[in-house]
């Protein structure tokens, strides 16, 4: 996991907050890009 090594220091303090909000944001960004590409197609 990229966040594990990058935010490994704050992972113990905010393990549920940054871990759950970071991957969730990435998923939304990835989904929007995929939908945009499909829509244009």
C-alpha cells in the first residue's frame, strides 16, 4: 500500500480517518475518470 509507507507515521494515530478517507477519495477520482471516458466514447 502506498499510504501505509507514506503515512505509516500517522497511520497509528489516524488509522481509520486518513486510511478510510484517502482510499475513498482515490476511488471517486478513478470512477469519475472512467465514467468520463465511457461517456465520451
